[in-house]
């Protein structure tokens, strides 16, 4: 039987994915027709990104799963027409890219690189930074990506404390949770990384109150979601020096508008949503594996819990 | 019996080391008199840095070892008056600091951070860099420091090829050696790290010929010794774009003179000899351990081979 797989994402996605997806589906032993146009009632699976015009999932009565191309599903999870199982993208290459961005920018702040990269006065100040083992890091969010980053930073001797909303136990990484745990994690962190999903509970988790808990001069790295940060509060904390620097990869509006104060702030570095990119070949293998599992009656990977929102 | 340990280094060194060294000597069970002034014939051990005026070791007839505070010994190893055993500093904290500098700047080049750190035109270009697994690195020098850096880069998926003058076998890291091996290592490296000792064989190892072997646009990281690079050849290769960027921590003359072309070159980042600093507490423990070994008739750690020069 030939499966009908509807590709509902942007034109650019189609160009990147058509070939790798067909290859991955065949490699998984599936006979599938991958298409951008199909009668809704005939569709077996939907490969989805919110850049698609598809917003009403009700007519897709035969559809067995919606497979997101994105790790973040906040733009689809609340859709009331979506009754089919929804799977997040957990691309192994995405975690690799995220680890590289987080470790790279953590080391950049740790070593104080910027004063050497831009040094028109030719200042030679051989004061050494402390060692990474003397630089506490708080990792807010201990899902696949947060855990991978925490492990990589730990391997470089950074003392990493993980934090998540609900209790987690991860070998080798002390983990805190809940409101009290957040206060404790922030109270000593010189670098804070935000890698939480966007949910009503995590929106503005870095705000005037929580930013004030940090030691003066702490650095913020946000490769997670723009909405995790109260932008006004962060700008105020940067103005006073309470926060020494923020390197931000994600924003409430993207591309970041040209007149946004982040662009001009001397203590902010903007990176253009590049921390973690889904890579077509590895992401296609994840999607094909989930279709194979579904057809074989095996549990889906990375299925979204509608209650939690991720 | 009380040992006389002469501290022959700078005033700044004395301020940093007097207390940690006394602590470490006592902790090693040694009864020692640590001093900056002693009759040469009474001295049992010399703790040494080339910033000391001491250049004639002949009068130190009872001295059982000269213990360098520095990892590099090229400014003392050729001293004809030095007949006592000489030990390099191999400080565990020094390797940690070196790994942080090398991994941090490798990731900086890999991720193309500079165009985000300095971005007055507010350019939002979400083109992702390749993954580290697609960015070959050549590590020239596979001693303690080079090996530690190669391991840390390998853990982040960079394909690292080690190179040393003589054959080495290091689990998990392909190692080349000799002139042919150097050609092979450089031919594919997008990032080259120079962590060789300075010897007549390694001086100017990066020169017009070897720089031309690299793929166009490769980055150079030199936290080793200034003399490993032919400065004129590097500047020419930077001018043509054959080398995309050089981040240099060590120079033939330090501090780097204010009129040196490296300061002004848009493709050069100068860091002020901070890649690896000897840290007094851990370095003091290494020195005390070597004195304990010598007194107990055990072999010295990190003894310099006068033939090889390190």
C-alpha cells in the first residue's frame, strides 16, 4: 500500500526536504507518495511547519500523525482542529549545532573575547580570566537540547546547574526545579542559558525579579525562544550593568526589526536564529522512522503532550 | 634537614608564589627554606623563570634540579652553565586554560561569531554554519597541551588530525608526523592550531610554503610560541585571503609593539599571552612534588631532554 505523505511547509523547506525525505522514506522500507497537494481525506501523514498555510486539520480524517519540522511546537499545539498525534522534531544535528552555539558563546563570555576582537586602543592586558571551573552556569531547560549543552559545558569543567519546571534526575548534573530551585540556580550563575520550550509557564521567565537574583554582571545566552525573556526588563538590567551582556538568537519578532533597541545596545549581541537549524538529511530520517513506527504499531518518538504544551 | 629552595623569578612571581609554594612544600612533607637570596653553594633547588637576573648556574654546585615556572624552556635550555636537571612546568590548570582558549576561539571561527559581534549594518542573515563535524582541524604539536586540546575538540565532533615531528599514537586521534605528514595534515585543515615547543626544527613551521598548502580561507590559532610563525609570510597570506583569519596569543616580542602590523590588520585578533597562565596553587604542588621525588630518589616529572630542547 502506498502511503500519502503531505508536505505542508514553505517553498524553501520543500526545496531542501523533497529529495532527502524521499530517500529516507525509501531507506525505511516505506512505499510513500510525498506531495504538496492531496485531497485531505487521502492523507496518511502530514510533515508540517507553521510557515504552511495549512491551519485546519479537521478534514484530514485519515491522518495518523502530524510530524513537525520544528523543535518548537507552540504555534501548532494549541490549534483546536488538531486531534491527530503531534511529534516534535528532535534532530540529532540540531542538538549538535545548539551545543556548538552554546559552548562557543559561553566560552566567548568566559574568556572576555570581545575586548580582544575589538581593541582599537591596542591594549595589552595579560590578566587571565578565571578557569571555567570557577564560572557557574545555570541551564534553564533540561530537555534533549539543554541536557546536551549541559553535558558539553560540564566536560569543559564549567559547574553547571540544570533547572526545569518539574524534577529531573540527570547523572553528573545537579538539577533543581520549581520556583525555589530557580531562585537557587540563578543566585550564583555567572552565565545563564535559556533552553526552555515556550509555554504559559515559561513566558517571561527572565524578568525584572529573576534577573535581579543573578550576581552583578552575569551573561545571558538565549538560543531557546524569544518569549522566555521580558525584553524591557532585560534592557533595563543591561543599562544598569546588572546584566553584563546578552547574546540572543531568538526574538518575539523575527527578523529582529531594524529599530529594535537590541541592535544598538553595546551589551547585546544579536545572532540571526542560527543556534540550531534543522538539517534536512538527519531530520528526514527522524520523520521516516516515525512513519515506520506508526505503520508497525510501535510508539511514536517525541510525541507532544498537549497538557504540557511540548 | 632543611632544604634551601631559591626562588629566582620576577617580583610579581614572588608575590603570587611565596605563600602557595610554602603551603605545597609543607603539604609534601618537606622542611624547606624558601628564599629569594641564598649563597649559591647552599642552594638545593632553584625555582626559575627567565624573568630572573640569574643566568649563571655554575656556582650552584649543590643544586639538584632547576624547576621552571614556565612550560616553555627555550630561554634556559641552551644555557651552557646549566648542568643540573631541568624540569618544565606542566600545570594541570595550564592545560585547562589552554583548552578553554583553543576551543573557544575554534568555535568562534567555526561559527563566524565576529560578524555578529560587530554588525553595525544590523544584517540578519540566517545562513547556518556547517556542523563542527564538517570542519577539519590540524593540531600541530601533540604534547600534553596539544593532546588535551585535540581531545576537547574531538568531543565537540571536530575532525582533528594531530601532527608531531616524531610518530605518536594517541587513541581516538589520527596522528601524522614528519614533513610528508605535515603536508597531508595542512591540505584539508580549515583551522590550524600551533602548540609546538620552540626548537630549531619548529621555528617558522608556518611559512609561505606551508601556509599555501591550506585550503583558502583557513584560520590560524597560535597559543604556542611566536617563533612558530613567519610573520611576514602570514601577513602576506592574510592580505590575499589565503588565510581568512589569525588569532595570535604569542609573539616574538611581547607585549606586541604598538606599531606592529598585526594590531591593525582586519584579519588578525591579538590576545595578550593569556591562553595558558600558570596558576600558583597548582603549579606550586607540581614543584613540591618534584622536590619530594628528588629527595626520595624517584624520577623527576617533566624533565627536559637537552637534545630535543623540551
